[in-house]
C-alpha cells in the first residue's frame, strides 16, 4: 500500500469526495488488453468486485466498465470495456483508478481511511484537541495516522489501544500513552 496525503477542505468545512482512490494500473496482462492493478483496498477482492472504475484526467472523472476481474495474489487482473489490445492497456499504465462512493458499501461503524484526513485528533473524555491527521499509511497490518501536533508530527497506530472512536463528521478520539502526541516521553 502507499501513503495517502491529501486534505479535503472547502471553505473551512470537510468535504467528502465522490470518488476514492482504490488502485493503480501497474502493467498489462496478456496481449488482449487486460490490465494488472495494485489494490489500495483492504482486500483486493473488493477492487475486483467493482462494476466500473473511474479514471481522472484534468479533474474530469470518466467511468470505465469492468467486463471481468479476478484476484491474482495481491493484485487484480481486469478486462476493461474499450480496451482490447496490449497497446491500449499499456497507455493506461500508471493511472490511478477510482471508485464511486455509491459503488462501495460500508458496514456499520466502518469508514473510509480517506475520510479521516484533515480530522482533528481529540483526547477521549476531555475533548482536548491534540492535533490533526495529515495522512494515512496503510503499508503495515494496521493503518498508521500521521498527526500534526503543536510539537511536530507524530505517528499514531490505528489500533483499539489508542484510537477509541472515529467520527468522520467530528474527530478521531484517542487515549494516547504519555509521550505519543504531547512532545515526548519527558512528560512521563
């Protein structure tokens, strides 16, 4: 996975984008126009299940129907409508693919990691603001939030021991150990 670093702001208010990054076309597959994708989803099968991908060019998103998709290890192999040969598939190499929020289902209590970027981080119980989430890194087993604090940047693991509640309309509520978000362990 890769580090996502983008703030969604509109006139001081949080804004949810209609499209979310869900993968990247990294190569062609075969000679009939199939593409190989790196999945940014928790499970590659979620990417393979989408009815269409959205490609962005100069701020305009256009849908591309997925004719067939399958999981190959950590990757997704997809046949896209209108892409019928290796040259057409190769022209898509390096493109980020997006999913429409409407095509993605969330279970109760779940959230999109992209929606926490820009949220304040508050101490559970007191509501004291400790910082703001700048980015999310999903390369490890658990997501890792980069939090901008008055003392600099800190890494906050998205694990129940620290992150107690994520309210994408309000804040990420945490119970940090001393030194994690307050400028150092010298306060212990």
